[in-house]
C-alpha cells in the first residue's frame, strides 16, 4: 500500500520548508534508511531518511521549491501501483479524514485504556519536554538497551530537539523492559519513550496497548480527567539527521553506498565545498566508510589538482549570483522586522575614556591563570547599572510591562548561518573571571551549534560587540520583548582634552537602542551615566 510523506514541522518556528536536493528520483527503489532528500528549515538543512521500502512513485515538491508544513512531499509504494486516487484527493478531504481517524483512535483509547492496569513497580517514561517551545523530539542515541539494569541518574538516551541534542537521565531504578521510540525516530512530547520496572515483569499487554495507541499514561494515572489531545507523529514522517557533523558522543548510521555515482559526504562538507569551489571528487574522506566530513574539506589543498580560479567576466559584462534565502535567514528577517517596525526605537550615543579600563585590564590579567576581555568588563558594568535602573531592564508585552529584578544578559554571537544570543544569567552576581569563562564557553558552543535551549532563553538585556572587527560605532535592533540593546564599538586612539591639555587618549563609542514604550530618553541617559562611571573607573565594579 502506498504511503504519503508530508513536509514535517521540524521546529516551533517552522512554517514552511525547502527541498534543497532530491537524492532519489521517481522510479528509484527505496530501502528503509535511504536518504530521500535534503530539507532546509529555518534552523538548519537536514537529511530526510525513509522509514519505508518500495518505489518512489511521486515527488510533490521539486528541488528549490518552498512548501507549507504538511504539504504532500512524496509517495512511496509498490512499483506500478495506481496512486491516482491519492493525487486527486483534495487537501480538505485529507484533513477531514485525518481528524476522523484521530477521533476514532481517541475513542478506542478511551474504551481500551480503562481495561489496562499498570503492573506493580512498572514506570512509564515519556518523551520529555526539554524546553518551553519543544513539541517533539528525536532519539539520537540509546545508551541503554532492553534488559539493562538502570540506576537513578543513569543517562538513558540522547534526545535531539529543534535547537540542540541533550542527554536524558532516568529518575527511576530497575530494568529497561521496553523501548518505545527507536534511534532516529521522532515522536511528540509525552509519547511513550520507555518502560522501566522489575526484571522479568510481564508487560506484554501493556506493550500491545502502547503499540495500538490504546494506552495513555495520563488516563491510567487519573481516569476522571479528560486527556489532552496528543499530537501524533504521522506515519510517513521520516527520520531526520542534523545537517552538520554529529557530536562524537552520538552514534550515526552512515550510508556508504555509492550507487548512482553519488559522492558520500556530510551535508556540512557539501556546503563548505560549494562555498569554496572545491570538487568533492578530489577530496579524500576520512569519515566512516570513506565519508567526506567537514575537516576533510577545510584541510583540502587545491594545489593537489590544480588551483581553482574565478570565472572570467569580460569588461563591461554584468555578473551576479542569486542565492535563495535559507529558512533561518527568513526567520531572522521576519523577527527583526517585527521588532524594528513595532517597537519605536530611538538611540543614545556616548563616548567613554578607556585609559583607566586599559590599565585595569593589564593589571587584572597579570594575575596567573586570569584573563578577561574588555567585553567581559562591559557585561559586568551593564549588569551592575541595570540593577540601579530596572526600567531599562524591562520587557514589553501587549497587555503589560514587566520590570525584571534579575539581570540576564544576552551576548550576541555571530555564527555561519546567522546570529545566536546565549544568555548569561544573574550576571550582576558573577565575578569578572566567571563572566569571562562563561562568555567564552557560550561563544564556542554557539559556533559549534551545541547551545541548549535553556542557554538561549530568558534574556532581559542584550550586548552586541563589533569592536573586534574595527567597527567604531553602530546601531542594533532590540531583541524583543526586551526594552534595550547596547552596541559596543572598538577602542581607538585619538586626541582628547585632559586637564585643559590636548593629549593622546583611548576612547570607545557605545550606542544604546531603546524601546520608547518602556524606556524614556531621560531614563536611558541616566543608565548610560551610571555605566560611564563603571567603565571609566572599573575598580568600582569590585567594591
């Protein structure tokens, strides 16, 4: 029987996806685990693997095309199978049938779950919600297998969300009796992930109920409550692999077949090779089964097969390249556009004398095993200033204004595909050394795409620094719902007036962007005046 594969929702912000590349064509044989296509979302480009075997009968979305979530992506079935009914079926009928099927499943679950008793000592472990925006997760790796003994605190599995891959530990002791979601499979939050209990406990009836969808942990624990509607994973949703090099701790199954002459390379390696104009056929792979990975492309020496040259463009001839917008870039454009055009921005510009700050940093870093940056000093000074001016540390919502008593500083970090803002929580309570270590750690994680959702949530103010690129001053767009963002420029030497004399001094320009709905001009100016005291006399930050 033919199976319909739809465009899945791969993150909480995803509304549409782009088929970057089809690796199978109509008529090709498909085996379970074969990579069908590369799908570009607003977060990353991911390989799309098949759960089914058969023949690719139909492709609904061509390469480069963008389609909404739940749009028909492809059909897999038996060779020669008639799929005209599936192609002619209206979208409304599909949605209506899906709703009726879900209703029937719910009714069956209600009638069946009441007849199922959870065996004594058995605990149901469900797919955890690892962030407040997570709706589904993928089991990247199981670190325990059925029959293994488990202690409280043992790591059961690595679970991949739309933002990061995180370890999931057990809160129970016993034996792993059943695995409900296999490696590579995606399931909604609260789906049955595993069953833990005493060894040799008979849970055959429970397993049957789980597989048939007739068991709900909520129903068994509290039958008088009406169960919340669960978002079921469509049968046709394939397994997904992040389009980047997997972390060393993750086990990834790599297809090494070269049928059809396809070069086996990671998606990230392909992307880098395309950007650098490198022919992957000339690169030797060091990954599993000869797979070409990121390091192979980055370490490739073009002289091995002749230097690559830019295409010749005759004088007077116009030349350009059109690059389709990635889903991440579309999301950044949409959210920053909303901030720019809904929040009435205004800007306050200041220039601070950095002579004392430079001397302070040199003395501070003279202590063994101690090193802080000017950005660390700015973050600390901002945090202390926000405690004195909580109105700048506020957030705007449609029905209220929130004045935050805590200080969580977001530090903007540029990455290959856009911008990430890890959050330094309770920055006012941390020392300069602690801030320096944490910012360095977060910046590394951001560039390696290892930040967890918790590390990017909850900012009350943001600092963006382009001084390391020689930018003297610039303006930033507020990271809503926050009320302000500080843009930090480079330290430059210039003539200044000191004690009535013109001398060479060091200055740094800063620009504070404020939301006029929450922060008035005088309030922002007072904040900058306090910040000036800390920056120009940094020893006061240690008091």
